[in-house]
C-alpha cells in the first residue's frame, strides 16, 4: 500500500489534490494514465510486445498459468485495482461492487480471487486489455512488477513452452477415435434422468438431463468436517441463514469446472485430488452425471483425455483381488487395446469416485503402513490388490501419479480424508430461495398447482427450511401435488409435520400399488425391520442376501409397491437396493414399530436408540413420536389396519417420561441438545394434552450457547405456547437470526423474562421483538437485548413499542451501536408518564456528552427509573453538570454506574460526592460492576479494560464477519452468565430437580 500512498503524494506535489482513486474520476482524470510509470523500462516494453504476439487462447493460458501469482500480486491493493478496471469499463458496476463486498466481508485474498475469476470469464478482447492495464500499473504493485518483468524476460520462449505443453496433450489419431467412442458412450449413459412418480400409468418419467438439471450452489470449502450429520435436519435448518451470512465472505461460490485447475495453471506434477461433500439427496450423484455429460459433450475439463467414473456401491460388490485395468474394462471393454497408451499420460486422466460414505472397504489415510507394506501397495494399473488399495493409491497419487481424482461423500465420511492428499475441498449447499421455487415450477406442468404447492411449503417453516434439498423437494412434489389438484380439497388434511408428509408419501404408494401384494402389513413390517437394521448399522445399500434374511423375495421388487419403496439398481456384478432417500428408510423403520404384534420391547428399543450420541436415530425417534398421533396413523390404517393401542400408549408414555427426564438433566450443553430433541418429538406427535402434561409446570427454559435454527425456534415456540407457567426464557448466544425469531414470535409475549442477547438480530429482528411488546397480552417484564446489532434506526421502532407497553420494567441494550441519536430515541420513551422501566442498561452504546445531556433532560419527568448503567461510553467532564442534574432530579433513581468513561479525577469526584447529598443513592463513576462484554474470537466474553478505553462492543464489520457465537466450554458459559448477574440454570425451576444437576438463577 506504500506505493499507492507514494503515487498519491506525487499527485499532490504536482498540485493535484487526490485522496483516493475515485477522486481521479471526480476530476475527470484517467486513473490508468495517472498510475503509469514515466520510466518505460525495457522489461515492461518486452511484456507489452509479448501481449501483442499472443493470440486470444495464449492470453488465457497466461492468465491460468500465472493466476496464483497474480492473485498474490493484486491482493495488496485489490480495491484500487478493481476501481481502475471499472473506470476503464472492463468491469461493470455490479462486478466492481461484488469485488469490494467480497474484500470487505471476507479478505483481500478473497477479493483478489474473485477479481481473477471475473477476468478469466471475460471475452478475449477485454481480457487482453486488462493485461495491458496491469502493465500500466506495474510500478504501484511490487509483486506485480516482479512478475511482469520475469514474464517479459521470457518473451517468446513463454509462448513456445505453452505450445509444447499443449502438444503433450495431443493424442494419436487412433487414440482419438477411441476417445470419441468413449465420449459417445458416456453421453448416451448420462443424457437422461429417470424420476419415479408413484403413478400406475406412468411409474417412471424420463427427462432430458439438460431440461431437468437445476444448478446447485457449491462453495470452495467444507463448512465443518467434524459435524455429526443428522441427514436433512443437520444442514437444512440453518442453510438459508448460513448462506446469506457467509457466501461472499470467507467462503466463495465456485463452478464445477473450478474443481480442478487447468493443467497449465497447476504447479503439481503428481496430479490433483478434490473432495466434494453433501448431505444425502443434495445431488452429488446427479452432479457427477452432469460433469461426465459435460466432459463428453466438450463443455468442461477438456484438459482430460479420458474420464472414468465409479460408484463405491458397485465397488463394494467386488470381493476378490482386482486391478485397475480390469475395473475399467469391466465397464468399458472397447478400451482394451489402448489402455497402455493412456497410462503413458496420466495427467490426461480423471477418475470420479462417487459415494465414499457407502464404501465398506477400510481406508485409513493416516496409516503409513500402506506406503511400506507390499500387501497394501498398488504401484501400477495391472497390479492385483484389494479395491481399497486401488482407491487409496489413486487419491494419494501413488498409482498413476499425475492423474486427477474427484471423490464425493457425505459429511459423515469426510474424516476418512483428513490425512489424504486433497487439494480442493468443496461442498454442495443445494437450492436457495428462488431455485426452490424454480424446482416446483419445473416439476408441475400445471403452474397453478406449482404455485399452490410452493405457497404451502413456504408458509410451513418445517417444510420450507428443509426444501433446499432436491430429493426432499421431489418428495414434497409427489406428496403435496394431489392435495392441490383435487376439485374439492380439504385444506385441513394437507400435511403440516414431517411425519404427516411421509405418511401421505407411503399412502400414495399404497393407494396405487397396495392391491398388488398379499399380506401387505406383514411385508411392510419386514421391509421396516430391514430398514431399522440399516439405520442402526448406518447401512443404506441392501443386497439380495439382505432381502432373503428378512423373508423378502427379490422377485417381489421387480414391480409394483416394493419397486416404489425400494429402488433396484443393476450393475455388471450385482443387484443392490436402496430407499429413494435415507429419511424414507428412517420413516419405514419407525412405521415397523407400529406393525408388530408384540409391543413389549418398544420402550427398551426407544431408550437404547435415544442413548446413542452420534445422532443416527434422531429422525427415526421423531417419526416414532409422530406416528403416535391419531391423525398421522389414520392415513395409513386404511391399508395397514389399526395400529396397536398398546404400542401407541407406550410410545406416548416414553415421550412423556423422556421429556420430564431431560428437563431435569438439561444443565449442560449436551443436556440442552437432548432436551431440544425431545421437544421435536413432542412437536411431531401433535398431541397438545401430552405436551401440557409434560411442559405445563415449566417455569424456566434456558438454551444458552446452543445454536438454534429456524426449525428449532418453531418447535420451541410450539412448546412455550403449551406451557401454562412459563416465566423465564434465556436464549443468549443461540445464533438466532431474523427467520428464527419470526418463528419464536407468537410465544414471546408469554414470557416474563426474555433474554435474546448475543444473537445477530439487527434492526429487523428487534422490530419483531417490538411487535411482541405491542401485544395486548404481553407479560414481558425483563428484556435483555445486549449485543444484538441494534442501531439508532431500529431504536425508533423499539421506542414506539415501549410507548404502548405496560409490563416492561427492566431493559438491557448493552453493546448496541445506538450512538447519541439512539439514546435520544430511548429518552423519548422515558419521558412518557406511563413508562414503567425501572432498570435501564446503556453501557457500551457509543453515547457522548450530547446524548447524556438529552437523557438528563428527559429523566426530569420520569417517575419509574431506579437504576441506570452508562459505563464504557464516551462521556467527558462536559457532561458532568447534566449528569449531576440527572442524579439529583430523577426522583426514584437509586443506583447509577458511570465507570470506564473519560472523566477527569475531578469530574468523577463531583459525581460521586452527590451520594452525600442523597443518602441511600449509589453513584459509581470510577469502577465497573463487571467487565465489558466483548466479542473475543467466536464468543462474547467479559473483558476488563482500562478506565478510559471506549472501544465499542461490536461494530457493524464485526457482526458481518463474525463466525458462529458458540460457548467453548460449560465453564465459560457459567462465567459469562454469572457476570451478567445470572447462573446458566437448569431448563426448568422444578422442585424435584436433583440439586447437583441444577444451578439456580440469582
């Protein structure tokens, strides 16, 4: 940045007042001309000549080859560089704003990467002009100058080296003919998509891939490789808010063709391995199909001469030793005579391995013995070994070093790759808002039905939040469609919970195919038992042997009902069966519990499932609770007969006992998560009497530090509304955003003490809180909104709500960027004679002397305020007279905290001396009641600071860039909460709670 400053100084010395690059435009100047060096050094002339000799493709080669060094060179002044490119109209205004936003929200490196992404996408003429622009500004960027000099010195030799590298990729005429046949074969295999419809007339619809394929969002990292995957619930609940917060910041969206670098840009001689993660149903396999199709049709990855794609579920069927040559010829026998020639150029080969999470062969990339023990080595394509050894050797570049490998997996199996040689990590996020709508528009031919289904999904927070997943959207379309195509439909019957949705999914299958099979209930029970074993053993792929084990005949799965429930997939080596989605497998497993004639073991089974800690049974247990609801059961009883009343009663009794037990044991973070799970069970059961029996006497709920997603908030709202005695709700640092708070909204007025601090609500979120305060039945007496991102604009709406609220007596606005204008707005509320606020915390809100003077004037007529906190602000001796007046004239004021401001010793003495004039009043101007709340890393902590330090708790930039605010340990939680005058508490104030499990509120 020093060079830019020097340039600015040079302009000023020349009599031109320039302060920023934008000033050049304001003055009608040319920033490129202004930044051009007068020293026309020969190396720069050589670089200019080099660009003149390059054709369009060679300029692109230059960009790809030197991309990493260009990113590093531009990084130090990316905002200046992008301004120049926008000024020259090489970048649009929108592109300029994108780079600036990425730089500010993410980092200079992120902005530089995006800038180069945009350069590579430009048409050749513009790309060439941008390079010439780089040459003009070379003297302002040391790294760029160094790079351009080196390139200029190479001159024509650089172009010749590119030609030589490209020539190495050329293949013989014979090989080219086989390659063309290979592409035609892959194109034919991938050009269509088959979709089940559960209809008698048209069981399977076939679509052209390009007509049906919807682009999915991919990011250039994996968010959390250690996160326990709870299938759809794990990622779907916070998908939308996570994407809004982070996409464009530290994580960037990428295209599929960016999963591998161009060979000209790659520095590695050993090849590249990429990992692509995504939850079940997100579209990993379909994306692989699209990648293979796009390669075969010449759209992407043309640096590869051959692409070979394998599914791990097929590789599982290979029990004997095998070699890579045999694996390829098994699928592509026409390659037999040319494989030897292919092996000579491994850089031109891409292997795609789909579904690592399904692989049953053991692969431990941390095991160094694989590299030393002969039995695990696989040095060449014709070496006979275990399949796992081939997979390991390809990914680690021990076999065919130089080839590229793409591995897809669920997040649960990512830990297997932690020690692997992976150069690119990526994750599929799925659909965002408009893409969800587009899916339903494409799914239904009748756009009226499409609009009605999407409207219902969007209005139901549970269904909508999970519809980021294409597979889940498919189920929604299949299940909800009939409700909106019937002439006389009953809106009350439309599914509202996940259990109800899947009941209708199975109902539609039974309605169309149930007559085809004898002993339907018995067959479905066996399928459910097999499904449960799969859930318990984390198995989603079944063989003929599995079917026979559960007395199911493979021939039954060739048509009809069972074909719709289990998808049959034939390969050259075997036949395997999978449920269309894991969540369907979990539902059928739950349904089986209500089809057995002997319910005696149901409680033991549920308790053992609930005791597991890896989350594999959470969705299953939610379905079991949901199926205990008469409304859900009634849908299926038409075909399956009545569910045993004893089973239903035992399930309800188990849920009741489990909720009560979790209420007593919810002091730890683990306990809170377990309680939240049981609240999900209650929600699915849709059993108000059951909920009131278990929650009716709950007085306090605390989920401090536990991340709550919109669905969690909806479930929590449902529970609170059924609590007759709820008084305290503490959701400090729960990562709640506007969407989650909106779901909580109906329940908020019922609480007497409401803690929402530490959540990034912003002004829109506080507006929702204000709506709760306006509720005529509002019972909120204490409201804690510390560090929620409230500004002076949002304060106006809060003040308006306070003018009509008759219950609020304690308000905490600590750590919000109110400033003087925000404090003035709050003062207006305090002037209102009907104001009931007794305790007000305005510490760390950025108020200055001006705001304090206005506050003092407003409090003259106030008859309720007893405590006021103004610590950690920017108050000086100028405000001492106003504060003295405030202390002396506010009738009921008992305590005021003024520490950690900028008073002189004399100013503090003048303030504290007033305690003598008004006995019983406490004025603290020199010390702090507690340390300041500050965002430290990922969590808010109390930090002791110097008395005169006035740093704001949380700036706008911090809120934009902050990671999730999650307490690191239970001890830290306790310290944080006690410093706020509270203990973390058990979730309820239950007399029967074991004292060792409960930390009482002060």
